[in-house]
C-alpha cells in the first residue's frame, strides 16, 4: 500500500545512504563551493571535540541537515554553535529556536557574550530585539508562526537564513505543544539546513528518516557517551549508598529489596504495603554535603513541596562567608532594580544561605536570578519541579529525584524512562566535575527496586503530537489547493509512524483473508443466505415446540382438576386413557374395574389396560375420560388386590377377554391422545409444529453436509470477516485521522462563514481574520473579536474579557479579591450564545477543541490594567506569582494580535493597543538587559503577528 506523502515501507538506513549520495554542498542556499572560508575548528573551539561532534560538523559541511541525539550535558549545543559560525562565515543568518521563553533569554545572553550583542537578536511573543541580526533567537512557536506568515509578507523572512537550530527537539513529545516542531519541519524551505538537537530517544532513526523525507538529506548522529559519567545512589533513613552494580546493569549487591512482613496488609483500596520510612529532607542534604556532592538540583514534583523544602532546611547555611557576600551583593542590586520581583516568605533570606526554590509559580525575573547564581556556583541546593530539566542551563554536581512517580491530570503514574534520564542528565558539570551523582530517595511508595528499574531503563521513543487546528486549515487554504494541503498534512511525523505499521498490519489482514478464502473454498457452492434461512427455520421450530409444551402443560393443569372431579362419579366399566411412569409413559387405553379408598379425598382406580395389565392409579393418572363411549361389563371379572398406587399385576385368561374388548374400542376410537391435546390452542400449535417439521425435512440444506460442521465453519468465517473489517477500519483511522480532522474543521469553518467560494475552500474576510490569530481555539477568539460585543469596552475591560476567552486556570482553590467589572461581565455573557453554537458544531463533527470561558480572574486583569501595584495584585488572589504572569502574558499575546486582524473595528484595534501598553509592564514584560532598541512584537510580521502560546505550567 502506498500512502500520500510516503513510500512504504521506509528504511532509515537506506535513507541515510541516499542522503550521502544525492547531496552536494552546492545544494545548500548560500553555501560557497570552497568551505575553507570557515575558520579552523581549533580556532573556533580551543578544546578537543568529541567524535559525535566532529561527525555532525562533517554532515553540516556536506550540506545535510542533522539530527543529534545525545545525553543531556554531552555537548550537543556545540553543533548548533558551529552552524552559527559557519553561517556567519558565509554571510548568512541562523535562527536558533528553543521551546521556552526562559531558554531563549538564556541563549540570548550566552550568544551576546560569545558573538557580540550587535550580532544577536531576539523574538518572543511580546517583543522583538535586533531582529535583523545574523543570529536570531526565538521560540520554536514563533518560528512556526513566521513560516505561516511568510506568504503574507512582502519579503521572505528566511531569505538569508542558512540554518535553523531546533534545540530540545525531543519536545515533540509534549502533548500540548509538540505539534509546533512537526509543523516547523514540514513548512521549512528545503534549502535551509535543520540542526535538530535532541536528548536521547529510542527512535532517533525514525525521526531522521522522516525529516529526510519531508525536508531533505539528513544525517543522524548518535552518542551515548557522557563526558562526565554518572554514579547512581539511593538514600534511605539509614544513609546514602550505591544503587547500581559496577556494570550499571542491575542493583548493587549490597542493596536489599524491601519486602513487607508476612500478614502485613494495607487497609484501603491498594493492597501494596507501605515502604520503609523515608529519609528526612535535611538528612538527604546533609549526606550530600558530607560527601562533597553539592551543588545539587533537588527535583520535587510539587510547587508547594519545593517551597516547604526551603523552610524545612531551617537555618542551614551551605555557603562560605565570601560566597554569601557575593550573593548579598547581587541580591541588593536586584532589589534596587526590581523591588517588585523579590520573593517574600523567607526566600530572599534562604538565598543568602545558598538555598532556593525554582518552579512555575515563581516570577520569571526571580527564577533568572536563581539560575544566574546557580551557574556561578553560589546556590548549593535548588528545589525544583521537573520543568527545570527542560533545557535550562543549570548543570549541577548532583541531581536528587525525590519520587519515582508523579501526579498528573490523568492520575498518579510512574516516571517514564525519558523523564528520569532528563532529570538525571543535569548531574555532572563538564570541565568541573570528574563524576556526576544521581540520588534517588526512598519514598512512601517506591524503594530501591523501582529506583534500580528506572536507572537502568532505556529512553522512550518520540511520538507524534501533530493536530490540525483552525489556524492551520485557514493558513494552508490561503496558500494551497485542497490536494496540496492534504499532502502537507499527511507529511506529519504521526502519519510517517503510521506507515511503519502499515506493512505489518496489511500483512496481517492478508493472512486473515487467506484463512477466509481457505475456509470458503470447499463450501463455495453453498448459498449461505439459504443456509442461514434454514438455521432460522430450525430456530423457529425449536421455539414453536417450546410453545407447544407450555400450552400442553397449561391444558393439562386445567383439565386435571376437571377429570379428578368427574372420576369420583364415574361408574365401573368406564373407558379411560392412562399415563403413568409404570406404563412407559405411554398413553394407554384402559377400563375402570373398581374404585378403592385412597389416602386423600379422591379414590384410587383399579384399571385393566388393553395389554391385560392390572394397575392401581390415582385420579391424576387419567388423561382422558371417554364418557361418550359405552361402558363395558366388568362385574364378572375377578379383580386382584392391589394396595399401592402404581402397583402392577399381569392379568389371566379371564381378564384377557376384557382386555381384548378395551383394545377393540381403542382401535375404533382415539384413546391414545390425551384430552388436553384436544384443546383448540394445543391442536393448532401441534399442526403448526408438524407443518414446520415437514418444510424443514424438504429443505435442500440436508444435502450440503454436516449441519453442525457447516454452522461452525460459517461462524468462523464471520469472525474472520469482522476482524478484517475492524483492522481495516483501524488502519484507515491511523493513516487518515489527521486529514479527517482537517475536513471536519473545514465544515465547521464553513458553518461560521470563514470559508466560501464555489467549492467552499476560499477563506473569507472572517477566515482571514481567524487565520492571523494564535491560540487554543482560533475560531472562538476570532468570532468573539468580530462579534461587536467588545467594541465599546475600555482598555482594561477589554483585557479582562480577552483573558477570560483565551486562558484556562485549572486550580480548585482559585479565588480573586477583585470582582469582575460589570461591562466586561456583560460582554462575556453576550458571547455565551456564540460559544454554545460553536461547541455544538464541534460536538456534531466529533472535534474536541477547547473554547475557554474563565471569568473568575477578569477582575484581577482589570485591576492590573488600571494600574494596581504588583503587591496589591498578588495579595488578592490564590494564584502564585508565576501563574499570574503566565495569564497576563497570554492576554498580552492575544492583544498583540488584535490590531492585525482584518474584520474588526478600528475602535477595537485602538483599544487593544492601549490595553497592551497598560498590561505589559514589569514583572509581566521580560526583564532583561537588552542593550538594543526594543520593538513591539507587531512589527515582526506586518500582516500576521508571530505570537506564541506560553508553555503549560502544571508543576
């Protein structure tokens, strides 16, 4: 099977061979034929390079893109730096992309120091600095948006760009933002070299092959070598000891796996017993300090727990007096410059003792101070959530992982191998440490066994997070026809991974079809529809027989009582029909010869049968009373003495004559049919059963073979057919789910007038307005802006509404002391009908895209926009400072986009600019020594602002 965008099955090794054969240096834009213009490596890097670094540099000089997959801290960034040196030598530009604003700011500082401030620029969601510089640092989301905006600009923003560095490329795994990397790679022009820097992943070969297919010749460079080797330790309440054996393949011989005592069972849902007592946090820090293992990053998966850890260390001081003096001096300068950014609650005092907390709830400016001091070796322990492991340059001698599981939105789960490796990789400072240390800590639920499993587990593979959005649909349809848009959508990494499974799945389907054909061969001439019809007739016959039995039973119960009463008055010689177990359950003609007293109120009947057998039966043994027939003479027949019901005795020659008379009467009259069988319903049902039996006997299915075997074979054929159908359905879904979503989004956009034209694929004014927006649901944002409901609001009121429709705050304890402004609340209420209609269309199309509605913080945003102090704002909400900044920056991003939306009023444009100016003040705006003129972000893209969605902060 061949699928759009790919040839199946792909071969990563063959692909890399093709890349080596089919590419020349002249294929790369701006690359001179003579690579000697680039300074020698020993001038660029005054230290020996590792083999993988040299291999990557060689690939770049061949004109290839590269994927570098190596452990954290191994020196991958050097490959990106070489790409910068190389582009500068060629008179070209480089875009250096990172997943986080904080990392972009850090790279800006590093590159300014390395290459000079005038040669480095910055683009983020709310500012642009020296954007014409040859080295421009930006988030990957900004780069993606720039690619979408490319056609709308009068010039090509990548005209002089030789290479794009995708730092922390393994962020493709991020469930909320991973699609940005895929879109960037798909839409990046082929002449631009890509330098993808990734932590160790299990399927780097697949990533490389995919990039080669959608972008151009690409070389994979892999390394598992760590310049600073890691030693894994385990800390319990008894102390710190080695975790792994010398080979690093299993637990250390001295490690004892804890087992619960016999009979110990936890009360509650989980049968797992608690682990031994955990080591107190001050004890862990003390153990590391004694062994000269500081500075350390202590990972704790909770903001509150990070702050509590700072308090738990009490008055412990981990720095010397000279170090403390340097910290105090830097802190004083920070306080003088940005007093609002100083964190209270004892954190400033703890900083002077070399202790800090770093997480998403901390102000960015305060976090940057912590990072700066930590890089200088002045902070000895920083308690951090795992977000710190995502690329921020904070190497430590030791990393401590406090728990081996974490709580997520989907419940509690163990750490993944890649998560553990990412945190552990922060240990060991190149050039400073001979050995890095990773300490796992005994917790309530995890012990040495779990720690050993994670420490020896391999990295996880990259998976695709590619998801079509309203903005993607509109941007592609503005530039391409539907066929080309489909081709681009189906070039995603997710579709590529699906093609790897296609051959195996199709092979399985072919095998199932062969089994089905083998079963169907010998029975090809059997008309299965008729066979099924005969089986249905057989089922009906069984059912009608069941009904017949029920009717007989009902008639029998009804007539039994009537017969019993009548037999009390029946005279000797009366002919009857008997049914008793002693008579082989045969309906037997007989004559009543005498009556005897029974144990109850009804007599026992002494009868002689047509076979000359005497029997004593109770009244209920009589199933027919033939009162219409003449009585026989029985007076002269000597009757034997029988004492018990059911007792039998054979007759003699004397009784034989009477038995012959009974038999004669039975031949002339029907004495074999019970009287209840003569009831109308029973007779009709019996005739129906007889008719069905005759029809079934005449059915041709009798000539087709063993019915049971055929039925079994037919059932197996049906099972195979159902399995083939289900596998084909899953195969289609896996191969086409992104395109199906794309088509569903088109239908929703048509319903709201965003697409029109002869084929309904041409973006209208509404569609072009939605296309320039960036958010979780661009259609919802665009419809709200174009509704006219926001036009009369003042800047602070507008900012409040835009926060409510663009932000999610997932906090159960959320509260704000600022009430929502009435006009903002009214405007939001007026938008509710529009939102309901959009959600109805999405539900019908089976599309899940959030349309945020968070009115709780409108008052807070309104207060900040009206000039409230930062201290006043943070005192009137349950949110952490970092959360407030994230929410306000999200609002700033949307406000920055509004002036460039097409179908909105000029009044709303003006109000948006004023609201942006009112909100974007410190500490919401970036605090950085820019050194050059700052240009507001709208100047970045005249027709389409490059904006970004802030990273999810769940820690």
